[in-house]
């Protein structure tokens, strides 16, 4: 299975988006609610319909970039949130992006990538973060399978990718997942030294 631009475009156009819960996820909403500085630069990679960006925008965060390899979810977002700056909706390959940020929000994008890309993902996140920048968000917590996306993984596996580049501030079971995902999500905060 080639998880390329065409794959994701087809999924969005056919509305085969079972991962899309239709709102900001509870763990990310709680984290965003804890942020005080609305001037920080934030990236949401592999954002899909990006309810997180909508929530940030409505809370006054103005420096939010949304990246997705597919055009359709960015168009969906623009229709839903027309006031959001269109130049901050970026259709590109995450691995080709080079701007830096104070915070990157992870809403299971890592688990949607081919697992072979996990080492490259952690290196790229490290490059995209400013010193003391954070990667915060949700990773799936179920056995890694060949079938996906999403692809699973475990806390122990994730640490092998993130510990070489980040200080692990948090990596624990989500207490506030939606019922269908209860027990299958980890909330993470990784800080770049």
C-alpha cells in the first residue's frame, strides 16, 4: 500500500475517514486549554480536517500552520473556518517543510505514516522545533500491525524513537479519550533540549 498523496486524496473524497472524530480530541483540547501564550508558533502536521487548528484559532492563537499532503482536507477546513488565514493552510509533504515552531501538535499523524518512516519523523520534528520547543499530542497504544493506517505501537517502542532527540515530559495513557478509543491512546509531551 502506497501511503502517498493520491491515497489520502481518495480517502477524503470518498469520505473514508473513520479516524476523523468530527471535533478536537479531548486530550488535545485539555492541553490547548492549558496554554497561556497565544503568540507561540504552532504546527499541526498531517492535520486532516484539523479541528485542533479551528479550536486554537477560536481561542485567539494566530500563528498556526496546518500541513497536509492532501488538498481535500485543507479545502474542507477553509470552508468550515473561512476566517483562518488561507496562507497558513499548506499542502505539502511534511518531510519537505522547513519552518520552525515553538509547539507541534500531534494528533495520530505519526501513527498514520508508514512505520518505516518513524525514525525520519522524529528527526524531522526535532529540526522543526525551536530550542525548548515541544511536541505534544496523541499516539495510538495498540500492537503494531501490518494493517493500517492507523498503525499502532507501544510506549516502549515510541521511546526508542523519541528519547535520542527529546526530553520525555509525559508519555502516559490518556484519561480522557473518547469512548471508542479508551485505553488505546497515549498522551505525550516531548521537549527539545
